[in-house]
C-alpha cells in the first residue's frame, strides 16, 4: 500500500467502516461512532489527503479512494464490512462495491451522487466557478493546488452510470435529507437502480448524520437489524 490511512476504531463485533465527505475527516461521524459501537466494531477512516491521512502521490480521484479502501481493509484483515458513506464517502462506497461486491455485507449511501449533475445548481455552479478560478493559481501555490484537487472531486467525479448499479445485489439503504444539496430525483434514481435498496428521506440538509443524528442513527439501525434478520 502506498500510504497508511489514519483511522480510529471503537467497539467489537462485525466491522462497520464510515467514510466521510469532501474536505472533512472522520470526526464528522462523532454521533455515529459512539452509537454504533454498541453493536459493531466501528472504524472511522480519513480519506487520502484528508484529516490526518497523507496525500501520497497516487491520483486524487474517487476511484483511487476506493482502491485505498480495498488496501486498508486488507491491511486490517477485514474480509467483509458494513460500509456507511456520506457524500463523497458514498461515492467512494459505490465505486468500491462495483469492483469488490464480495467485500461488503451491507451498504448505506448517504447523500451520494452518480455525477455532478446530481447536485442542485445553487450548490454546483459556485463550486465550478471556484474550481476554474483556483485552477489558474494551482502552479503558484500549494494551497491553491489542494483546493483544486478538493473541488475537482466535485467537478470531475464520480461518473457512475445508473445501469452499472443494477449489478449490485448487496442490501443498500439510500438515505438523504429533505433539504439535501443532492436533487431528490437523483437520490431516487440511485435507489431505483439498485435491485436490493430501500430509500429513506429524513428531515434535514445534506448533513443529516451530524444535524439530526437521533433520527439518522435510528433509521440506519432499524434497517441494519432487518437486513441481519433476513440473512
């Protein structure tokens, strides 16, 4: 493995890996780590170039982050896990499950998108303008270079076709907020494309796991217990 990802873990039992969003780190899941560690070995990982994980030299793409996750699971000797991804973390999880479906027991996709068109224009247009502006300074400043990479993830990634998801039979919960920055029609498209998915839309913005953790955690937990029961 080219780099070692920083992570924290709590609890015992079946592994549950939490993947944060763009520009964040594992601390986003403070309300989930304690809650789910009662029943799971919860592992919160910082994506490459985020939090305390090094940037390394490999490409800064969603596909590369999915490869990093694969290497990380191998390093921790985790053959299969429940994976909960938020925003870009959900996009990483989708890329990962398309390539390594046998490594996932259950999948929770919170606020993911198949492509930049899935993001509401009020959010996406300023990102694209910002990306174009900082791109001009990337060669002159390390800070601008980092900004270009972060914004680039939201301008150039993740590029997943809805038809690709039809191959995924892993039980999946697709969950988003009523005022999410992802278009509701797009979230529904993801859920519809997955053959074994349940859709949940709960009160709140894109950041429901942080803003409305009681409801978010309960919905996820109830769905997981039903999935475990059906196995």
